[in-house]
C-alpha cells in the first residue's frame, strides 16, 4: 500500500490511537522549539495538525504541507486559525512557496517515508532565510535496524504497512552539510526511565550558515 493511502486510512484514528512515538515527538518539538523566535514557518507532513497548534502559539504564519487529504481534513477540522494554511502537497516535488519565505521549517516523523533526503534539504535551503532553522524529529534509526516502523497498524482488513526508508544519522548530516546547513542541536530521546534500550527518537536542529 502506498504511503498516502495508508495515512488516509489512519487519519481518523491517528490522534486517538495509543502512540508513544507521536506523544514523545510532541514533547520533543515543544522543548526544542520553545526557546527559538520564529515568524514564518513551513511544516512538512503536518498530518492532523498536532504540532501546528504549538507552532501557532509563536508564529505569524504557518504553511502546513501534507499529501494525505484525510490527514489534512482532520487538521482543518481542528484548526480554523487564519494564520495557518493547509496545502495538499507531495514534498518530494518542488515546493510551491517563495524562496527565502521561512525562518523555520519543521518535519516530525516524516523523513522515514522519504527516499531522497538530499532533495528535502535542497528545498529547505531554498525556502529558508539566512540564519533560518530546519528542525527534524524522527524515529531513531537504531529502532529501524531492529525492525520498527512508524505507520504500522492494524485495521479490520489487516495490517497497514506503508513504505519506510532507513536513514542513518550520518545520512542526515551528509545531506545537511551538502546544502550549507550546520548542526546546532542533536539529541536522542528515550522512553521515560528506559535508557538501556535504543532511543525512540532522534532530533536535529540545523541552521542555514550565516
Ligand atoms: C507519522 S505522520 C506525522 C504527522 C505529524 N507530523 C505528527 O507528528 O503527528 C507522517 C505524515 O507525513 C505525511 N507524508 C509522508 N510522505 C509525504 C510526502 N511525500 N509528502 C507530503 N506528506 C507526506 C503523511 O501523509 C503523514 O501525515
């Protein structure tokens, strides 16, 4: 099943299913981005708008992109703030947003579904202002080496298993530096009290070289 179809099926349960990865990502996003100042934000793979709500507590404008119409309609149902624009977009195609629009681009739990990381970093570089930030929070690859995948869930018709790609931590860094980013924060996030098992998430805060 392709990724878009899988999320269309998952959309009406995404916010309510038990999901430790989703919940930890929300904490990581708030903790990492709260100290930053930003006005114009592009959110990649916004899904049901879980993090859009937080971004709107600080931003003047959020352009939130996702290719699942059903995930987007959950987000639109929840968020009517005019500062947020939800656009159906496949982020593996050139993003139709003016260059140097954003001072922050965020991506939570999306890169696992993207084969070519360097395309995403290239687009992010084009759309960010000098000094702008690119925040990524993602399933930790050490979990993937052991077989974990996001978006892996049961329905009445069986198990949904959207395509997922493994990106090593060094692959994020390679794509970032090839596109003139430097790394300001790298963190690994564990389930509460469990630090002798692979971390659940990894997060990066990259910044466009000034
Ligand atoms: C695990 S969900 C994460 C949603 C949200 N960021 C969150 O943290 O709750 C992954 C999202 O990425 C979207 N996605 C995956 N590949 C995409 C692509 N190529 N273009 C746009 N959206 C994509 C899916 O539709 C889905 O909504």
